């Protein structure tokens, strides 16, 4: 029989993903981050969070999109005075 890995709390997931606890709550409540509700407590299976991260991985040749409101310098037309 395999031992179960302890469930993670919001702070554990936030630390793992380098995000804020409020981001973790928002994503979990929106259904975009796999989670478990145990009563009023929000918990996470570590293996599901690892799978979530793998799903975000951008492979070689994959598209990377700029952050909203930011333009890559190569795309900016520059006019010299």
C-alpha cells in the first residue's frame, strides 16, 4: 500500500507557484486550479498541482504571448528625430 502525500494548504500552493494566496483562492474558486473543499478548508493534492504546472509548460516552438499592455521592443516603431 502506498502512503498518501499530505494535502497542501493555500500557502503551500502559493509558494510552489510563486503566486499570492489571493491568486490561489481566485483560481481555485473559478475552477482553473484543481482543489478539494473539506468543510470550509481549501486543500490541494500535490500531484494535481504538479500536473497543472506541466500543463502550463511551453514546449520548443510553442507560442509565448506578451503580458497585457506590454509590447515587445522589436514590434515598436521607432522614429528618429
